[in-house]
């Protein structure tokens, strides 16, 4: 029996979000899929009014640190607005260019079938309420590619906000400055 986790949309809280590709397949390993994700994040920011404080896109999962500016948009709506267009673009691309891959992400339910780019469920989601927790999360996010052996230094991973946060160097996805009260 699957358990459900309650998500709290408390105003003034930053949110750490993590979601994975279906069966941890490396579907975010290409520039194309990472660009789809970057575009989806930007479009969701415009539509649902949140700041992006940190991110890393790994081959099979994503970490985001967001700060909602409008309490009426729940985090589940923001998350869906990010994930849904990436999945659609991927399935469309695979249908045209690599239909064999579709079998790996097709799940059958009786006579119905669905294609999954993302692992089922919401992924990991937690409210961030202190500057110490926020700093730990930013470091954790940025060190992902180093821990996995992809790069020696976090700032060298292109699809991360590490170079912006530590060196003010822009990356492929625009990042907002973390509010000073969060960053002692």
C-alpha cells in the first residue's frame, strides 16, 4: 500500500524539491532534455510566481530549491507545471526518433498503457524554515555532481546553479538571488 505524504504550502517557506526519472533511467543525460527542463522551469516561474534559488540537473534526477511568492499556487501545481511539459516533449521526441525507447517507459494497466518519463509520485518535497537548513540544502544540491564523480568542483557542472551562487557566473537557467535574511 502506497503512503501519501502531506505537503504544506506555508507562506514564507522555501521548498526543496527532488524528482527522479522513471526507474532512475538517465533520461536527463542529453542537452535536449535538460533544455526542455530549463524551459519548463522558466515557464512555470512566469506563470506561478516563484523564485529559483538553487538547482542541479543530474542524468536521472533533479534537485530544485524554490521560493514561492504567491501562497495561492500550491507546490504540487508548480511541480506539475515543471514536470508535465518535459515528459510530453520526451515522449513526442522518442515517438519520432527512437520508438524502441518507448517500450522502456511504457507501463501497462490492463488494456491501458501510459508512458512515464518521471517516477510516479511527487518525489521528495520539504519546507525549509531556517537559514542553516537552506545553506545545507544548497551545498547538498551543488555537490551532487562531485559526489557522483562527474566533476571535481561543483562550479564545473554546467547544469547547476553552483557557478552563479559562488562566482556570480550565469548558467543555462536563470537563478534568483537568495534573500539576505536566508543567507547569513
